[in-house]
């Protein structure tokens, strides 16, 4: 893929996502949600539209992850992410 084309795609995606939303950032970087504790993976690609892995998918998957109890570490005081994720089952074990 041409580098300029790739950069254009990435900059368009960034404009459509909320960089302050750790769920959207996690979806964009990982293209799935992966639990840091047990390793379970989920794509949240339930849409009939073939929108994976577009920014639209990132927003939709982020909403579903948040609604279903996934925990993504929020940014630190400097706005940096470690994007650690925990699935609902592991959150329950951790008492979150
Ligand atoms: Zn887990």
C-alpha cells in the first residue's frame, strides 16, 4: 500500500474518532478487544453491514464494549494510554 494513501486513511480515521475515548482508541489500535488477564478476544462485529474495521466499526465496538462491562484503562494525567483491557468476567473477579 502506498505510504501517502495509508497516512491519508489514518488521518481520516483519527478525525472520526474521539482520541479522549479509551474504548474507541483501543478498538482502533487493536481491531478487537483482548482481555489482558485471560486473553479472551471479542470483535463486536454484529452489524449486518460490512463496516469492520472502519472508524464506524471502532465507534460501534467501543460502545458495545463499554455497555457490556469491559474495562479499558483511562488515559493518565498526560493523556497517554496503556490501553489495558479487562473483560466483564475478569472485572467481576477483580471486584470492579
Ligand atoms: Zn478476562
